[in-house]
C-alpha cells in the first residue's frame, strides 16, 4: 500500500506541475513535437491548452487520491 501511495503522490505532482507549466506559463515546448506541428499548421494553441488542462486535472485527481490514501489508509 505504501508503494501505491507514493506512486499516486509522485505522478500527481508531476502531472500537476507539467500541466500547470503548459496551461498557465505557456511552456508549449513540453509537448512533444508541438513546435513542428504548429509551424506546419497541424496544431494550434487551443490544442496545447487542452493538453495542459487535461494534464493539470489528471494531476489534481491523482494527487487528491494520494492524499486521501495517506490520510485514511
């Protein structure tokens, strides 16, 4: 159970951090191949914001689950 707690906390922190950097600080270079795709017109900033938002939300959910596991189990 300790391993599960650590995995949730580490993954939650990582996803929240990267999602926040992409979403709030516009670090689009963290998305693989985004610069080339943006130059060719295949992807735009809306796509990057969706990716950042998805990562941020997944990170918050994982972090919340990890905290719940630590507190209650």
